[in-house]
C-alpha cells in the first residue's frame, strides 16, 4: 500500500508538544495524532450519557438543586 505524505502548518508550540509525545511514545507523528484524536473522541457527549440521571434519586442533590434555583431566581430578579 502506498502512503501519500501531506504537509500541514502547525505552530512551533504544537510541533514541540507533538515531538515530545512522539519521542516519549516511540511512535510516528501520524500515530501520535491518531491517538490524540481517539482519546478526544472517547470523552465526547455520547460517553457521558451513561452518567445522566445518576443523581436523580439523591436527596442531597435535590436540596442543592432547590437552593441553586432559589439563588438563581433571586439573582435574575436583581440583575437581569
């Protein structure tokens, strides 16, 4: 398989960080960038959905939410 090289422009700071990661992980720049993209993808909204509703039945959370709503209402009445 023939791999075509591409030239991209990045800042010196980004290059230095990529170079450090490349040397530390003993990988190619392409592999370092792919790993960064995959790690970013794993922290997306869809992965956070498993935590939705965790505090739904929590009484302490309900009290904090109630107090927060009161404070927000008071603030909006005063400043908005």
